[in-house]
C-alpha cells in the first residue's frame, strides 16, 4: 500500500469513491492534483484525502476509504499525510466539516470549533458556502499562531 500525491488519472477513481460513500464531489476537480493524496493498492485507488488552500489555511475534504479497506487505519494515514503536506506549505492550520465522522477527527488532533471561528477565507469556500450543510460539525487543527 502506497500513499502518494494524486495525479490527473486518479480523479475518476476518487470521485467514484466519494459518490459510493455518499460524499460530495462538487469542487473536487477544481482543487485536484498535488493537494490530494491517494492510497494505491496494486494500481487501484482505495483511499483519498485533499486539502484546499484558502488564504493561509487549509480545508481538509474528500476523506474517503473504499468499503473493503475501512477500519484498516488507511483513513488516518491519508489524513496525516495531508496534514504534513499542509504544514510543509506553512499553512497556519486546517479546518474540516463533517456530517458523519465527528467522533473520528479529535484523535488526529482536531478540536471542535464553530463556523464563526473559522478564518474568513475558508468560510467563503464552496464547501462552507453550500456543499456541506449548516448542521455539519466543524473542527480545526492549528500549526502556527495567526
């Protein structure tokens, strides 16, 4: 199993994983590329995660694992990979929205927050503006002081 930066040929597989998991695909193609990581198993994409950059912050999105690989730690591996990627680019922190995994992200260092405490640049993203419902839980992890 190899975690690697996503390439253009990975987009259809990632979008299929997202659709199968009931997660949004809106906006993925616009940010796809080095901001995404995929887990590759013998040439098959089995997990993915991406970080959209908005101002000095990242927005973690599209965290998905193939049903046959869930519970294997693969989700954690792709998220940690993207957090390293964001920190290497000297982003101040990463924010995420979730409707299904609020209990999962605290163990990766994310803390609950409110939409109002999210930096304006991230709040104006399509994810915050409408892709995710207002009822979604909001989390953040900070790397540097703003």
